[in-house]
């Protein structure tokens, strides 16, 4: 089943970042986007995840054009179906890790799963305040928060950037397993070539074009 289609997307801020971008994500599939710093990878992820509107072209989610969705429909999709994991974690700092997960539970109507906390090694510090946790622990709490809502698409921008190699590998395996188990899709921005090639498809953003290399 098709989860996301980007058709002939172009985007310009001060200057044109890229054009003629086409992507198709199907359920159970993972896509990696690689490219040099400044090539527009994060911007592209923002366009695909509806945080930004493309200058040209369209994004379809679950077969529906985002630009013609009602506000209500779009916010429901964002709440239930899209999981965004970016470099900075956007956790609520005054609250405990667990309270942050409860927010996701409340918004999505899904349950926090013990197995998930165990897999991410955050079961022990789960009742500590976010500010008391290490950067890597905070990152893993934010990943738990996103997976708690059981999204149909995961958008991840360098999600393992501040994790050590072993933890990063564990987190990535968790993402891949999640996609298989839930028939979800993932679009991953990374500069790690080896990691990118663990995905089903790999695209390279270079010279304003997105080229498929795997
Ligand atoms: N909010 C913004 N306003 C204006 N220009 C931006 C904005 N975000 C990104 N850019 C421009 O887009 C370029 C690419 O940024 P980005 O998508 O973050 O690249 P990457 O993630 O590949 O490093 C930046 O160098 C900057 O010129
Ligand atoms: Mg970036």
C-alpha cells in the first residue's frame, strides 16, 4: 500500500534548494536520503512530513493530497499517523520521561509498552526529569514517545546522531522491526552510508536533484 508520494517537488528559500523531486514510500518499506550538509535534506523531510509546504509540486499521504486536506483531517493524520524524530528532541523539560510518554498516550489513544522502554534501555530512569537524563537517554525517550503513538510513517532526521555506535545500531534495528511488524514506512535522513544501505531504497540529494542510488 502506498503511504507517501511526492510529485515533482521544488523548494526555494533564498535560493532554489532542489527541484523535480519524486519519492514513493510503501508500507513495510524504508527509504534513506543522504547528501552533503546544506543540500536540503532536513528541508525535504519537513516538506514530506507536512511541516512545510513545497514551493512547487505535491505531497500525497495515504493517497490524499496534503494541500487539499481540511485542517481537521491534517491534524488528525499528524496526531495519529506521522512520527517525527528530529535532531533536537522537543521533550517537555519540566516533566519526567514517563510523563512525556503519557502525553503521546493521551493524544494518540495508544498504550505505552513496557517492551519498548526495555528495548530502548530507558526503563530504569523513566521517572526522572528529562533534564536529569543524558543527551542519549533524552533522544531515546523522544524515540519512545514517537513509537508509542504507533505511527504509519516515521520521519527521522539523523535520529542516532548523539548515540554511541552500539546504542545507535539497537535503535535502528528497533525502527526496522517496527516497520515490518506494523506495516509502517520510514524515511531516514543520515550521512552514514552504511546505515543508509540497510534501507530498502537509497536516494542521494546532490546538485538540486534527488537521485535514486539503490
Ligand atoms: N527556515 C529557513 N529559512 C531560510 N533558509 C533556510 C531555512 N531552512 C533551510 N534554509 C536553507 O536551506 C539550506 C539547506 O538546509 P537544510 O535543509 O537544513 O540542509 P541539510 O539538512 O541537508 O544540511 C540551508 O543552507 C539554508 O540556506
Ligand atoms: Mg539537516
